[in-house]
C-alpha cells in the first residue's frame, strides 16, 4: 500500500507542478509533510537543502529521498516513477497542444495566469521555511549571521549568477566553521 501511495502522491505532484521543479516544492511539501506525514517540516527543509546541492531536477531527488525513507529502494523507485511518468506523458500531450495553439489568446492568457500563482507558491515555501532556517520570532532577529549569509547568497546568485550548488556548499562550510 505504501508503494502505491508514494506513486499516487508524487504522481499528483508531477501532474499539477506547473512550471517545473521549483514550483513542485510546495506541492511536495504539502503531500509529504502535511497530508502523509512522511517527513517533518525540518526534515523536509534538510532534504530540500541537500537535494539542491546535487545535480538533476529537485522534484525527482525529493521523490527518491522521500520514497527511500518510506519504503527503501522500491519506495524510491515508485516515488521517482510517480513524479516523472505523468510529467513526461503530460509534456508530450501538452507540448503538441502548445505547438498547435501557442498563438491562441486564450491559451496565452492561461499561461499568463499560471505564472504569478507559481511565484506565490514559491513565496509560500520561503515563508514556511524561514522559521526553521532563522528561528522563530523574536529569536530570528538575533540570528543576524544567518540573515547575512542568506542575503549574500541571494546577491551572489542574482547579481553574479553563482551556481546554487556552489552557494549551498559554501553555506555548509560557513555553517561548519562559524555557526556551531
């Protein structure tokens, strides 16, 4: 039953994760933390941070990690199949529709409406991760070093296009050296 539930949970993420990997994170979080209870919020944040330091799409890494935690190798396999197969099928079908109707104003308007929702969902992830990353108010104000690290990482990524994996590794090293 767990294997089917892993496939079903990540299949829903694969189908409704408009916009790719980052937009899937709130869906994965809702499914594995809130609905299924497979991970705590802190475990999810740690898995997300670790997953971002590895190559490849974040959604498949999260599916593999959660699946492995829940049901070992078979669970990891079902999680990855669940998130990937529906997406591949949808991409082929919707890609054909997109190529045919991309000039259609209704289709263009649909995509225009989806984009801000994806941004809002990403902002929700930040909002929910912040207390775990910086501490709960009013303690988060005292964690100025964590805020400085976050701001520097954001600036390096936005201004100088530093690869996220480099930023994550450097953040981990800073944590080991200075944030014990």
